[in-house]
């Protein structure tokens, strides 16, 4: 028996000294054995290194070497070695995910008994925190009785009462947890104690136990080590430590505090047991086989942590073994690291496996490492844990449970289908290509099904009913529907719906009948097989293998194996428990929440990328430490456990010396210099440390105080690492792979273009070198083309234009208005015919269609039955209106208004609006001489076949034509002694006024066009030529009048809300007949004019006949101009901009298509000048005069 410490600075090779001790022990007796104990994550590496050193000592010439009397173990593996054939070893130890399931089950069973944590048990992350706490307690050898002892120490202060309630909750859960572990024989944390008990009865006097890579132990590990000290042949402990601590515990601020405390505790345990403690084997910095600069750094860091004031001067050598870099960003930082790695490997002195990259922030830096290392073709093992929660299989299962829990909500259904693991009937005999083809077909079907869901709001019982879905897409703008296409979409969506319904519903029907958890798991497993999930995962794995993504392929395998393990553990622990669906789902989801992928190196020769905090098995020749900022080194320590630091301090004061908690915020903060020390001394030959001056995930990014201290104390120059190379200089610093060189060149050429400076001959030669490569040239051409790219549409040739629009364009007025709002928008919308997906809801177009159809139907009924709107009584009007609404609401295209309670309310509001408008129309008819001639008057394409009017036609260049079609909501007429006047009325669901500027620029052509149609085809309408009365908007709404006013005033204000807005012919005889009720000093409640005190008729919407004719002629010119430009094929990205309002871009659905950016020189708005009515009329008349002069 005996205990010996091998101590020395971190730069020393402790492992070499320990292997020498092992060799000496083995040489003493052939029966001797050595068990080498290390942290679990470095067991494999340590075993290779130890065997390699033993080979050099025993058989250096041999190509292979084996050692049967030396084994490398972690504590858990040592327990397996001794206990695997005993009753102490659990038959089926739980995985971390299985442990989560057990805790969830316990929480559910004890929910009623909890006080503080009752509302927390279903919150995401709570089980993980609880599992961490239980693990810490078990590692600290803390039992339920210890919790009771802590409670007994509490006083009656409010804070103590809260903590007492908290501990009582913990005690309840922890007791049940430990009991479950014992009953099911699945506990693994108590194995260390079981091993200590077992070894007390065994003869292990021939075994040397070596402990390496530790600076502290848990309480249970100390119990085991005490047994080893007492029973083993010898125990050797390797510690990073300058000198031992025997007489007293070390100061907590000491650099080597943890190691010294461990030394102190083990030393006195050995003394208490009567075990001899040999003299320490001390390793010195002078004999360390590392670069001189690393030795200097080691010595300086130790000295800088002392309070003695001994400031011995240290200087680094001049051979760049220690470098400090400052980079602009994490991307620039890692890019320089990658280039340096490439140079080191190309030099022939290093392999990738000789290099390590450390960081304190793997979470953020991993998104930088992956693309940068790929571009620089550096194989790397990114050693960080990745949870499975985003794997398709986990998403698939969570969505499956959500389908029933939330009754087939849209997000859950699509989450389920988009996982692409629901593939009933898929056959394993299919080739990978055949499966990929079927998957693509399935994707397209799911896309169409999603469109139907969005269009009709199909959720809930729509997925479970036997009745098939109905799908009818009605284009309210075009007022058409494609029956054949609708039937195809309907068929496909019902296929997917039935596939889901016939597979998912039976599963949950079966789960309702099962008796226990075992049967439930069986049902779920069978569903995964029947639905093609298992087979699809195999295809996904094979697909990744074919692409060379071995890690992703393994992830698919791991996900399935983890789920199967979880199923086995559920049956093992909870299989005989009575089944309840909600509980079953919660427990399974808790297990899935704890599932993680295990990393397996793809190749042996690769750069190691890992967390700075981890212990490493051996020193690498070259180490890069990135992200060395003041936020990460020292790290801002937060206590994120379920116990506050104050509560932890109370535990420490109450627990006996052999029991303790591992997490202590104060000790963690004090440990930061030691963690940094281990990282700084982890290299043998070269150490690079860097930090970014800016990063996206931190508000500020400054140099670490530790790094600044090293730079100042060792006189290390901080080198600037720029984001990009200097194109005028000759430097190989930015040269790496061809792909990375492309990135550098494109940046330099862009800078060359912006600054007008030429690249150096060096960079020009590199460009020519890349262009010669057959593999790189196409990609390089594509990349360089971005330099000359402009965000401008290409001009279409005549063939393409004809294919898109045909020989004749049949356009509505709104289409041409769209052209003048933005020519490119017109092309995308009506040329390419791109459409947004229809979303369940009442669109503005559908609302407008409802209003138009209801009012049209009302007037048709009045005309058909010969009823005068002016003379009908209110009750009869209501009866007619109700009948019209009943008829309209029965149409399929308005079926959405019956789809939900919300839609029922909207339907009610729309009906009230129509009733209110009907009332207003009646009151207007009682005040005016104008009468309705026709409603819903069609003109243009197909209109003549239905008794409508001819289109407005324009002959264009090349024999092409533009024919304008549309529908006039209403045409009114009025007769005077001199003529018949016609007016057009357009119903609008929002407020509109006639804008002369918009009419001039072509963005508001509707009213003038409608008036033009009515006037030009008056003979067909009334049998003779007519004059224009005007063109008016009627705002369809249900206004609210505020304030307490008389009924008469109320009716007057209400009628005023429905006053017509628009163009009005300046003709006093006409105007006085339009509203005979107007008196001096009053305003018409129907039309936009008023009478002054002097009897003059005034209106800012007046135009005389000449001006009206000019407006009509200019409107026709705009049509012809638009037609010519469309057929020319020249596409302009010119969205209209008016009065600081982007009228074309504000609600444009094609922004992601055109990517219009006003910051680009080539992207400019088509600005509509501020023009008053007089300015517009003058311009029109001037242009007309100029054109007349040119014709002459």
C-alpha cells in the first residue's frame, strides 16, 4: 500500500512520468497490473497514448504492441469491469433520455403534493435542471436524510420558510426517484459506492491505480479512492500543481486551489488509514518538453497569480511560438486560423491531428467553423453535443401527438407531413433513385394539400370526417374558375387527407383500448413500421452516404436507435403501469427532450475543435484559442441551477465533510485563472490566441483581461488580422484553397471597382491561374459576374412576349393601372401569372365582389318587378334586401362566410352594410332626378355574347391589339330639355376620390374608362347620343354617427356619408336637376357640389365638356402607350412613388422576386409629380396641341 503524488506545472508531461511509474510497477512482479483512471471523455485518447509510450519502452522496433496487464478506465468503466457479473450492477442502466422519463413520471404522480414546483413541472427545461440536481446530489453522496437535516437547520424567517417549502418538494421527488432506481435496478450513479463496497472484500494488492487528468473529485469518487488507497498495491495521482498542501487547506484565491485541496484531502485520508505517503515526484518547468515561449508563459501566469509581489521579468522569444491576433469579426478570426492551419500542414512539419482549436463559445462559433473549414478543406472534429430535438424523427413524433392533443391544427398537420417520415406503403426493395422520385411526388402532393388547407381553413374535424373535401378556387379579379385544375387539386388533397386519416386515427383508437404502457409502446412501434417511418429513415441514411455526408447518415441511425432504446426503457420502467394517453405522451416527450447525438470522428487525421474547459488527454503541437474576449475569459458565471448560491452555502454548512455539492459559484469564479492556465499551456510548440473586435451575439467585444495581461507582461505584439487582403500588395497570408481564394478575389475585385484602384500583378496572376482550372472556371465566372450584375430586368424578345400575351391582350382596367404603378409588377403578375397562395379569410377582392353582386342583384330585382326605389317603403326594401342576401350567400364562392363563428359575425356585418347602403340609395333616389339605367354592365371579352358592350380596342404596332374589358357597376341617366346625360357609378369598399394626377399618370383610369364606354356606346344603351354627367365613386359602408343629435340631423349626416365623389360635368342645368333640394348656402347630400349665397353652383370636381373630352382622349392614349410598351418587351423596374408613399411597393407580393432596392443606383422610383387639377388639365391640353402640331 502507498500513495504518491506526481506534481508539476501544466507544461510538464505528467503522463510520461506516470507511464514510467506504471512500467516500474509492472517490472517488479509478473502478477502486477496497472489500472489507469482518467475522465471518461479522454479514455480512448489516453489509452492510445499510454500504449504508444509503453511500446517505445518495451518494443520500439515492433509494428504492433499489446499490454494485457495495463488497462485504461474511467470510473464508470471500472465499475462495469468489476461488477458486471454481480447483483450490484444494473441489468439495464438507463440512458439520460430514460432518466428524464422516470423523472417526468414521478412528477406526474406527485403533482398534487408539490407546492413551489407544481406550476413548473410541464415547463420546458425543468426536467433537465431537476435531473442535473439529482445527479449532483447522488455524486455528492447526499440522501433524503441529508435534505431533512438541512430543513432542520432552518429558522422561521420568510426566506427560510420559502426554502423549506422548496426542499420539501425536492425531498418528495428525490425520495421517489431513489426508490424507483432501486426497485427497477436501473440506477447508475450509485455504482461508484457499490464498487467501493465490493473492493473492500477483494484482493487488489497487486494492482497499481493511477489517477490522471483530475483536479477534483465528487464525494462518491472520493469514497472509492479512499478504498483504493486502503486496499490497492499503490495509488499514484498526477496533479497539475506547483507544491503540495499538507498543514492546512489552501487559500481559495490560489491558482492551484482545486489541485491543492485534492492533495490535502487525499494526503490526510491516507494518513488516517495508516497508509504511507511517499515523497512527491516533482516535475520542473525546465525539463518540460515544450517551446521556450510556452515555458515563459507558464512561469509568467503562475507569477501573475501570486500576491507576493515577486515580479520577475519574462520575455518571449522572437520565433513566433506565441502569437496574439486581433480580428474584425469571428468570421475573419476563424478564416485566419484556417489559413494558418493550411500553411502548417503544407509545410510538412504537422498533421491535422497535431492541431487543436479551443473556444469558450462553441455554441456560436460552430456556425463559423463549419463553413470556413469546409471552404479551406480542413477535416475537423467539432466536439460538442447536439440535441436530437430538431431531427425529423423527433419532430415527427411530437407532431403526431399534437395532432390529437390539438385536434389537427394546421401547424401540427404540416409539421407532421413536412417531416417526410410519413410514407405508408413504401417498399424497401426500391432503389434510392426510385425512392427519391416518389418522395418528390409526395412533396408536390403535400404542397397542394397545404394550399387547400390554407384556402379553406381545413382543420379539426375536416381531417377526421369521411366526407371528401371540396375545392373551388374562384379568381375574384378575373371572375373565372379553372374547373379541371380545381378537380385535380381536390383529388390530390383528399388522397393525402385519407392517407393520414386512415393511418393516424386507428393508432389513437388502439391507444384508447390498451391496458398498460407495454401495449401502448407496441402500438406505437407498429405504427412507425406501417407508416414507413423506419424504412424512410434507412433511405435518408443511404441518401446522405451517397452524398458523402457520413455524419448526417449516422445521425439518422442514431435517432432511430435512440428511440428504440427509449421504447425499451419505457417498457422496462413503466411498462406495467396503467395506461393514460396524456401521461404516456408527456413521459415520452420528456425522454425525447433529453436525447443527444453522439459524435464519432470521421477520420483520424483531423483538427480537434473543442471547449476550452475540457481536460485533454495530450498536448497538441499547435493550439489555437479563439474568441478570447472579456465576456468569455474570465467567463461571467451565472448560477442556473434550481438552488441559489445562498441555499448551497447552507447545504455546505450542514453536510458532513465527506458529503458536498460540486457546484459553487464562488469556487467556479475563482477557478477561471486555472482553466485559462490549462488552456494556455496546452500546446507543445505553437500557441495562437485571438479575439474579434465585433461579433453579432455580443453587445461589446473587447480583449480578455487575461490576454491583455499576457501581451503586456510578456511583451507580445498584438497582430492585426484584417478581414480581407490588400489588393495592391504581394502577400501569401490570404492564400489557402482554390475555393477560399475565390472568396478573397471577389472581395478584392469589388473593392477595385468601387475605389478605382488596380490589383497588383500578384493577384492578377492568381486570377489567371484560377481561370485556367477546368473545374474552377465555371464557378469563378459565375462569382465574378456578380461584379457587373445590376438589378434590372432583361428585355424580352418578341417571341417570348407573344407566348406570354398572345396576339391580343384582353386586359381589365385595373391591369393597365397595375402596369403604370410598376411595369415589372405587371409582367410578373399577368405575364408570368405568379400568384400568392390563397389564405383562408375574406380578401378585399371577395368583399368587393360580395358588395357588387348584392347591389347588382337588388337593382335587377327592382327593375324586373317594376318597383321604383324612390317610392318603395322601408319594410318592403328590407324584405327585398333580405331575399337578395339569402340568394347571394348561398353561392359556393361565398361559402367561406359560413365557415366559423368569426365568419358568421363578418357575414352579419356585411349584411348590415348592404341594408344600410340600400337605405342610402333609396334616400338618394328620392332627392335626385337621376335614375338607374343598367347595373353590372359588361364590356369587352365575352361581354357581347352575354348582351354586353363592345370592348375599348386599340390597334398596336405589328398587328397586335389591346382590348379593354370590364364591368361597370351602374349606369345612371338623367334627361333635361336639351339632352340625355349618362353617369357611371363604381362601388368601393374603401374611401375613394377622383385624383386628377393619378388619372394623368395612368394609375387611376377606371372611372374615365367606364364613362368612355358608356358615352361611346350610348346608342346601344339609350338609342341616341348622350352627354356625360360624370363618373362617381360610392363608398359601401355601414357608418357610425357619434354624438347626441336629432333624428333629422342624424338622417342628414348618415346620408352625407354616402355622398358620391368623382368627376362632375360643369353644366348648371344638369347640376340643378341632379339634386333639386339644394338651396343657397347648402351642400348637396348626394353629389359633390354646393350652392353659394349668391346662387352660384361650386365644385372642385367640375370639368367642362372640353376638359372632359381631353381627359377621355388622354386616358385612351395611356391605354395605347401601355399596350405598345408591353409588346416591346422592355421591362422596367419602376414602382410608382407619390407623396412619400410607395403606392406600388407597399402591398406588393413580388418584392422577393424583383428585389427592388432604392439604395442601388439602377433602382429608382417612378415619382409622380405634385400636380393640381389645373396643372393636369393644362398638361393634357398642351400635349394634345403638340401632338396635333406634329401630325400636321
